[in-house]
């Protein structure tokens, strides 16, 4: 009897003004694994989250869907396969990026690089070959290879005609 009538258009008021109300993020929170300064890893690293390396790694790093960041203290002797690579330390090995490679001014790379986009700041060191591929080329390569496979068929027909001519002679 003493309750006010319900108004469906009114926003509810929190009973506790200090209650935690989480803010909805437009994207998923970024998960990142960290390899600290004093850590040394020898072997293969693979995963489905971004990686920050400030220690030493020898082997391979395979994180094709995320970012690999080599910190200022990072020393990596490994091939790297990632969506995006940021280098502030030293890398010796080949790098394959499906999106972008960013070598900062204090960064150093010795090895071959295959990327779609690349950024090299003044003072950065890059020793090796760089192959920049457009995103369109990646989709067209299998079709081009298929065309090359079909091309040798006419000489096979000529060989069959030559065999038939030789048998008839």
C-alpha cells in the first residue's frame, strides 16, 4: 500500500552508491604473457595471446594471431611468426608478420623479413632482406600456382601426338 506505482521507463537506482559497476569494454581485454629480464628460454614458444619478451629466447616463437614485443632488454635468437612484431631490443632470426613489423630506434634485427607493412625508426638496425607483400597477393598466390600447374599440359599432348606419329611410321 505504501509502495509507489512502478514506472517501467525509469532507470533503477542502485541501493548502494559505492557498489562496483563494471564498465563494458568495446573489445576484449588484451591478454599478454611476459618473459622477464632474468628468464632464459630455449625451445619453441607458441600460443594464442600476445607476448612481451624482456629476457632471452633461443629457438622459435610462433604466435600467428597476436603481437610479439621484444623489450629494450630482450635478446632473441629465434625465428618469429606473428601478426604484429614490435622490436626495441635485439633479434637474430627471420621474421614473418601477417600485418606489421615495427623496429624502434633502439631495436636491432639481423635476418630476413616478410611483412605486409614495416616501420623502421631512425637509429634502428636492420640487416637482411625485406620482402613486403600486399594482402591481395596472398590470396592470389594459390591461383597463380594453379595456373602454372595447368600450363605443362599442351606439351604432354604434343608428346602423345609424336608417339602416335612414330608408331604409324
